[in-house]
C-alpha cells in the first residue's frame, strides 16, 4: 500500500491559508512506515476532484515496488456550505449513493444544541455518508469523516480541513484503524544531525558515500545558514531503528567534527547553554546591529537565567561609550563596525555585568549604511573570556542579503564562536 | 493559460518542512489573475517527477474554459547535491540536452569567492541548463532557475526551494516576464487591515455586514494575537481596485478605532517607529522575560537608529539593580514581576540612556517559575514618558500558553501600549 494526500479547498489555491495538514499527515505516514509519494491540492470543484481521484487510483505504484493498493487521504470540503463537495463527489466517482446516517444526524443536532446554536437545513448534509462506508467520528466538530473501501485495493479516509479537528480524528480513529490493517509494524525513525559553519556542498562532499546507504538513508538539507543531515532507518521498532542509526551517526559526527553542533531538537542556543552550565560559567551580551536578537535567542531556552545574566543593547554609539566603556577615540577612528569596537564591547559588558564571558555583535545589517570599505553584511563578533583573553571574528555575509537574514546569521555566528571556544577550553 | 505548482522534495513528503512556497505562489498567481487549479508535491525521484510532468501537460484544461496552455512552476531540487534532480529530469522528459552556461558558472564562482568558500565540482552542476532555455537569475543564491518553452503551449519556470531566494526571483524576473506575456490585466488587489488588542470574534461581530459584500470582499484572519481584515477587489487595474477598496477601508478603520494599528506591511514596530519619528522623540527598552526580543523587534525596521537608542537586558535581578536602579527593597518585597518593578525599569532605562520614552517588560514566560499568586503568563509592561509620567499595564496570558507565544505577545503588547500613548499625546 502507498498513500496519497489530497487536500481539497479553493482557499489553498488562493494562498489564503498554509497547508499545514499536508505536513502533519506526511509526518504521521512516515511514522507509520506507509510510503507516500504524492500530495495533490485541488479546489472545491467536482470535475477536478474526480480528475484527481482518477489519477490517484490509476497511478502505476506497482512499478515502484510497492503493493498497488492505494490509501487516499482527503482533507477539506466536509463542511455545511454549498462549496463543501468532497463526500458527494467521491461517492459519485465510485457510483455509490449517499445515505443519511441517523447516528450522525443526532450527533450534529446535539452539538448545535450544546453550543446554543440553531441547526440549519444545510447542516443536515453533513450526515450524508456513502452507502457501505464507516463513519470516522469527529469528537470536536460537526463534520465527520469516512473510512471506506469503495473497491478492492482502494481505501479512502476523509477529514475536515480544520487542523485541530483533523489531528484528533487522525490520532483517535485513523491510527488505530491503520494499525489494525497491519501498518505501523515497520516504522521509519529519523535523527537529524545539525551543522553550523560549513556549506551544504562542502559537507555533502565529505560524507558523499553515506548518501548511497540503503538503510538507514542519509540526506542533506540546508536552510538559514544551517546544514542538516537526516539519518532515517526503516525497522520493526524504535530500538531496532536506533541500532541501525547509531554507528552511522557516530561516523558522521566524527567526519563533521566541531561543525556538527547537535542532534534533533538542539539549537545553537541550547548547546551553548548546556556547555555554560557544565562549566559553571556565565554570559552577558552587547548587541549593536542585532538590537537584542542574541539575548532573545539565548532566552528562548527555559532556565537560561542560570547562566545568562543579561546585556546591553548599544544601538546608538553613545550607549557603547556610556554603558560599555568603548573608547570614543577608537570609535571615531576605527568606526563602530570594527575589530577594536567589537572587542571593547565584549570586554565592556563582561566587566559591567561581572560574567565569565562577554559576547558582542556589531555590523551593518542594511539595506542602508554600507560603504565600499564597509559593505552591508560586514559583521564583527567580539568574545571576551574569563582569563582576560579577548578575540574578534570578521564575517562578510554579502551585501545582497536581506537585513533579517544578516541579523539572523550574526546571532548564530556569535553563538557558534562561543560554542567552539567552550569546546576547547 | 492556467498554472500548476509542482513542489519537488522528499523532505515535503516526510513532513520535515512546511510547504510555504506553495502558499506564496498561490497568492502571487491570484494577484496576477492567472487561473490555478492544481498543486502537486513529489519526491526527488526522476520517474515520479516525469509522471507528474506527464499528468500536468495532459490535463484537459480546455474543458474548463481556460486556454489549454500550461504554466508549470517548479520549486525545489536545484541544489548541488546528487538528489537535486529537477532541471535534468525536466530536460530528459522533453528530450532536450543540458548545456553548461558560462555566465552562470562565472556567477556561481564569483559568489563562492565573495563568501570566501571553495567551489566544489558538484557546484558546477548548477550551471547546466536545458538547451534553448533562458536563465532565471538568482541574485542571492547559487542555483539559478529557468524560463523555458520546451514545446508550444507549455511554459516552465523553476525556482530553488529556499523561500527567500524564490521570492526574490519571482518578483524580479518571473512577474515582469508573466506581465510581458499579457498577464496581470484583470487583477485581484488586496489590502490588509491590521488590528491589535481585540479578539477575532469581537471584531467579526462589529463588522459582520461587510462579510456579505461581493466586490470588494472582506474576510477575517487571526494569528499570533493579531487580527486582520482582508479587503480584496477584482478589477482591470490597481487604480480601479483601490477605488473600490478605499470607502470600505475607511468605514472599517472607523469601526476599528485605535484597535486598527495599520495596513498591509505595517508592523507594530514600524507604526511605533513612525509615530516616534513624527514626534521627534526617542526610545530605550528594559527587558527581563523577553531577553532582548523587544529591541530585536524594534530594530527589524531599517533606520530605527534615528529613534531607538538601545537598552538593557536585565535578565538577572542584579542587573535590574545595577544598571536600571531598581530599588532592591521593592524587588525583594514586590518581586521582579510586579507593577513597581516594571515602572522602575522603565524609568531606569529612560534616565540611563537619556531618551524621551522608556519601555519595560517583566514577566513569567514559563514553563517553570509560576506560582498561584504569580502564574506563568503574568506580564507587566512599564512605560515612562518624557513629562515624568510613568504607568504600568498588567497582562494575564494564560498559564497554558507556550513560552515563545507569551514572549511574543509581551513584545507586541509593549509596542501597542506605547503606540496608543503616542496617538493620544
């Protein structure tokens, strides 16, 4: 069997809403080990819905090595309004009549009464189910789904488009049903290795032989300056999958070295937090172009107050002088975006807040303010350590990059420099 | 012509990422008036990509009343790794060879050099373009797209999967190209009114009659504490659409009053920035539970340095005392999360940085740290004005809410309080 997700809704084709249902179902199918090769979005239009059904039921899945049986998962179009057409169109496609199910009608009536709302004739429509189909109950909303085998080898599940309702119906009814059909015996379990400070192509070349592994598989992803390697194992249990993943993970970590900063839910902020906690050390920050973004990211971690004491947002140069003791002459001579000022900011905040480490960022986030000598995207990170050492790091992020991206990279690079320092001291 | 969006990426089928590209393209196609009936997601697999191409090029669109010409918009699979197969698979489907384009290779080489990174042989692959196709330049990344008519009636556009890169390529090259082909004549033009400090249901009841308008239409949206009303007009030109929208917009703004903070791309930070600029006044911030998030949001606005001088991240209580002159006795008696401390933080940062306004946040973001008297989600905003006034505002955001949501709402509420104050002084 393989699954196809079919999301029905003109609002998706107009871009009014983001298709989070497709992502949820994709994750769930992967977890159950059900192959899933296609997703389709179609509007609230009977002819087009039928066209999609025809394509989905005729796909040559057998050639893929999967059993030709099809699981078609529909979301959307179960509501009471005239443009909610999913159930009746599916029934029509398979030439099966709709019947009114009294237990569904009673359930809808009860729900409307409980909310103090009057049931309208259009709500009655939601009690119409294809003959021979089972009801997929909706505990929170009025629109039930169906579980239906209209012909051998084709199973149809329908869900409303409202994510909350869909999630619950999936967990409470669809998952037990799919497990009763023998699914979930073989699972896909994944682990994500996270890298900072290396380009996707460079990492991909270093670990190229791993991309040919059959089980677990290894695949690279990149976004927002981060590179990830996903290790996915197909196995009969989580424990077995982990056994398959562990040796590959260890080899990849060895190849990645310090560029590999963490696994799964780790973030640069959580890893830095753990390293500071382990060392019993504290941190303060001095931020110019990021305006508070470094502190913001550090404090996404609950409990960060045990190592992060705070900082100074020295957006204006006068604040750099008054609160961080940056030398006004150096500021005038070298400019606010310089190694010297980055270092003085780091030392200044470290002393002012009395922390083990002081970490600073000063740069040109753009779009204005760049010059030939100091273009947009030029950023200095300063790092002051408890043993009196102070360093700075220069980054050129490219003057074509957007302000928000430059600021995001700046924060991540700052955390990454502190991380590498903590690893070696 | 009608468009089909085809998103290529196994990570979409595994649910690793949310398909925001499909939403972006859907909105853009609607804005240009290009019919769009289907979206398909397929993995990084040449056979399946070809199957999708076959289906898309053979759809019976003529029966829909649209011209049978097809615009196929691909995202994803343009990267340098072996599983990036989109370009070569499309070329193979249409039986056209790939050719290395020297100008693309030069551009890639230049970009690697500018970032101080070594170009690897795999990057060379990104310079391969189907013979006869035009290059769709990528100003920020290394993977260009193509604009290609492989046969009469079929136009193909390809974009990388990285949203930032895709947006810019769409705006700078694809939109002018599509307009040159005669699109964008009947347009859908929308304006978004933005509200803060009112619930979606309350606003919906106030403006209910507007939801029945045929042109422009009005629809409500809500997310992350913000409520929006989208006014959409269908017209032959932007000017005509604006004429339809203006009177409705004015009525809605009157009904919304001060809860309506802006239009379209406005943010609370940009509106506050404009009000401060108009008044010739300056701002500093003192942050506890948001850890820099307020400064971060204020400085998302380019040019914010003209009114935002900086601030203090007083995550630790000692920093509240040493840098913000919060009274240690009040801190001990009232606690850090209190009206008194919020006010002292606001006054403290205002004095320390010498700004017209001082804005502070102190609260319990959770998940730990809550008590019966001071539960998670309790947040105080302090606001000190130039005339010596100081106020504070108490918010209960609900102890069930997530840390990130509480912190986001805190920042927005702080900006909103300053906004309302600036409107009335």
